[in-house]
């Protein structure tokens, strides 16, 4: 347990620096890349860890802190206009501030300002800085350990060198849930060539973008098949090579609903064990067709390239 807490301390300290940066700069434009830099993580890695550690996306956290700070001003500094408060907490327009505030508190900023400060004083309770950090730290340690325990119960995780793989692939861009269309194209091409019956058939999904960073309509993936012979391609099917690469590899049996938890837990394991993500994109290797499994489970390796 000591070693887990030691690594957790490092993650919490680094995430804590990003949180402190956000809380101190709410009036500025807070870009993911800049906030991740404060924590010394890549944007790709940071957004995953931040969600795991805090149970909020970075954007949700920023909006919440801005709204809470605005509520404090509305209650305690009534001489400020709503427009001034909106600007002071970093909203780009009064309309976006009013909309976000109403979504959060169920009333407009003007209505909130008219209510008694006694009624809403609890939302502006200011704890000591040390108290906030201690509470936050304990919660974050719990979140990290939950992911580690889940992975321990469900996966065999190790660091190993993955061999070079020759792939045929079809590119997919947009809704991640629709990548099956790309696989349909790939298998339609592969079937007549006898590739669907090749020994040790493996399919691979490569993730070129993160859904936490890239808008859903711009996310890029590759639906791939591992080849054990030379082939010619046509149409939407192309060839690529995955080079030899060291990876954190988690072998699991998963339902479709468990993939997100599995990926999040694998990234936590990577950081907890002191590894840093490499530039190469993460990928999944499938060893069966989950739709044909009696429990709809995929046997899969989740592979995170590391330095």
C-alpha cells in the first residue's frame, strides 16, 4: 500500500498544481494544453488522469469553479454588476454566464442576487486552504485506488515489447460508436481474399484522437486487421505498419460498457508505476468477436505505448 500511496502522492501533487492554477486564473482563457503544462503531463494523458482523480472533466471543473466564485460575488459583493462578475470569473459573454449559472443553481444570476445571503451562505463557506487540500487528497487517493483495484480484479497488466504488425485498415472519422461501419468495409474486402480465415486472426483499433480533447465529429480511428501475408489493397482499404513498441498491456475480457473504465484504469496503472506515455497512439488488439460470445465479451489487449 505504501508504494501505491507514494505514486498517488506524485499524481495528486501534479494534478493539485493544475487545480491551483485554474482557481487562480478563472478570469483567463483556460486552455487544456496550458493547464496540462502546469501538471507536467501531456494534454492527452492529463485529461484522462484529471477525470479519474477529480470525477469531473477539466471543462466541467472550470465551469463549476467559475459559477461558485460568481455566486460568492453575488452574495458578498452586491455592489458589483452581473456583467462585471461575468467578466471577472472568465465568461466570454453575459448570455453564456447566465445560461451556465441557471443550469447550475436553477435560477438566473439576478434572481440569485435578490435572495438572502443567509439562504445560500453554505455555498460560499470558505474552509482553510489546508483543510481543502486534505479533503481533496483523501478523495483523490480513493478514486485512484478504485481504478487500480478494478484493474487488479479484471486484468493481467504488464509492460512488454509488442512486435511489429503489418496491418490492412480502413479509416474512420466521427462518432466512435460507428467504427463498426469501417470494420464492415474491411471485412467485405478481406473475405474474398481468405483473410478472415487466416490462422490467429486479430483485429486492431488504433485511437488517433482522444474523445476528451477532440470534438466527436472529428475523432479519428483506424479499423485494422493484422496480416500474415502480402496483399494488395483497393478502395478505402490501405496498409500500414505498427512498429515494435514498448507498451503497458492489459489483457481483459470486456463487455462494451466496460471499455472506458478499462482504459482509464490502465492509464492510472501506467502513471502509478512511473511510466510516461510515448507519442505513438494507443491501440486495442481483439482476439475474438464479442458479438458471437455468449456473454457479449471481447478478449482484448489494451496497449498504451510508453517511453
